[in-house]
C-alpha cells in the first residue's frame, strides 16, 4: 500500500495524528507508543471535527506543564531507551535530529545546545512518536506528498514574534527539496514539528500519484480559518497496474532567449522544478546574425501551464512562449533508501512490466555522505552505485 499527503493547508503534528486515526489507525496504537517514551503522563483523545465544511478527525494532546528543559541529546536518550518498534524509534530519532539541526542553523548554535522549549515540549514528543508509530502501523511501501503550504505573517513564540514561515520550517523543507508556497492564509500553516515529520517520512514530492484509492483520512488543525479547510488529507491506495509505460498528455513550453545573463539560468530551472515541472532544461543555439542563445524547455502537466509560464516571464527576459501538447511515457518508479557506511542515500528504481530496468542514485545524498565520511565523492558514488545495481539485480 502507498500513501499520499495533501498539505494544501500545511501540516502539524496533531493534524497528521488526526489523519492517521481517520484512516483507521487505532488511537491505542499511538497512545502505546507515546507511553513507551516514559515522560510525564500524556493523554491522546480523538473526536470528530469540521473544517471549512469538511469532516475530519481532531486528535488532542493533553500533557501537563513541564519544568524540564530538554536538549537534543536528552531527547535522543529517551527515544533510545524507549520500548518502541525499531522502525518507529529510527524515524522518531530522524525527525528530532532534523528538527535539532534546523533549529541550530536558525539560531546559529551547535545542535547539542538546542533547548527544546516549544518544539521539544511533551506535546511535540507525542506528535512525533505517535505519527511515526501510526505510519509504521500502516506498513506503507511509499509515502509521497504534494506542495506544502507554509503561510505568511508572524507567529508568537517563547522568543517573541517571528516571521512566518518560521526559519526552522524553511530549513527542514529545503533539506529535502520539498515544493512550498505561502498560500492564501496569513497564519502559520506548517509547524516545525509538522515539517520535521514530512522531511523524515516523505519519499518523493509529487501530485497525487496514479493509484487505486482504498481509504482517505482527514486530520483537523486546531483553528477554523476562512481561506481554506484547515485539514491534512492522507490518501491510501494501491499503485495502479502498469503493463509497460504510463502514457499521458503533457505540455511542452519553449522559448528562445539571447539576452539573459547566463548566471541566472540555474535559478530559472530551480524555480520551474520546485513549482512542479516534470523537467526543465536548456539547449544552446545560434540565432540570427550568429548570436549565441539558449532554448528553454519546460515539460509539465497541462494544468500547470499558466503558473509555470508566469515564472518563465518573471525570471527570464523572454517576451513570448510557444507550447505544444506531447505524449509523455513514464516508467513505474519508486524511491528507496540504502545505507552507505551508516549514511542514508536515496535510490530511484524504474520498472518496466514490474522488472527493474534502471536505477538512479541521488547525487546530493552521495555528496552529503562523502562530506560526513571525509572521502571523495567519486568513491562514495561508486559504492552507492554498486549497491544500487544489486537492487536492480534483486540481490
């Protein structure tokens, strides 16, 4: 079974808990995992809610006031000693490690010195451990998510007012190349806890994938807002059968540009990909009078044309774009994580008629692993490539 998260209204820990319970995950499963951490008593309750006219489940985390200030090493020690299923422990540690690193970068201090005031309070421990336990209970083979709404304005914290989106949220989601936008609501829509959970669990960022839908869960946020239903949706299903390659219509936009500073092109391509283009690339050409130039190509869903065309006009010097409808063939694919000397590296598997025919190692993960190991990138890439080929051969 696969899952997809609709983060149109952002994400928070309690919203994710609500979506899990709404899909049928027993509340007792989440409560047992939270109890296993061994902190002050925390009680989870669930009930129906309505947000923007849509029904959902709201999970309430009831925790006592705590005078304990916990650092990342304290949290890690709690989780290491807790009686949790190993996959739950690993994901919870991952989420908190990401949160500590993001807060450290935001405050420019070492991760070990991060004091978890709000993000490390008992309700956040419940949110993270409970969500990890709920997703483990579902046994998903893949979890993807769409664009994440972050909100705008300011939010009040123990440190005073901070801008929205909070610095830690931007750090967390930029680490995993998540597509984000501010959205229509002037509130904090994605919390650091929610962002950490997304970063730790989401395998790929994409629109709703091809699937046969089995269950849909909606988790309610704490407030009712006017701009949109304040819910996270979790869609569960089975991958739709693929006999060969998935074919559907796509739009190809192109524009010839001869007067743009070439240093700007990487930013142009980055913005187009982050906004949801299937692909964006450049072709060097010669135009009239022998002028060197580039053709910008953008392949996308027809529904995305207007948004992506606006980016092309805003980020480049072109005054015109041509477009055509083309057929797009895509192999069935999934992203898995392999271990390279203790470092996670993502690998994309592409299948034809159910057989893996291509594998692709995520270069950024390899580069990060090489930095940690103090080895040349080419050496770590070779090791990762060998392990990826072993997956292709079924070893």
